[in-house]
């Protein structure tokens, strides 16, 4: 699988939580974030789109 790198800004407390959970799961922080992002991305976009459509009255 090809991968790419993105840069995101997160609050320090979130970064500390990522590090803590990465140690617990024995995953690299980037791998943990990748799994979470892949799992939640479609769910988030679907809900976000639904909210926008409601605001537009459609």
C-alpha cells in the first residue's frame, strides 16, 4: 500500500494522549492516527454533510 504524509495541528493534550495510547497499543503514533482517521473519516463526512443540508433546508 502506498502512503503519503500530511501535517495537522493538534493541541498538546491530544498529542500526549496519542503518545499514551500508542504505547498501550504498541503502535507508532502515526500508525495509530492513521487507523483512527481511516475508520472515522466517512462517518464524520456523512454527519457533517447531513448537518449542512439541514442548515440549507434541503
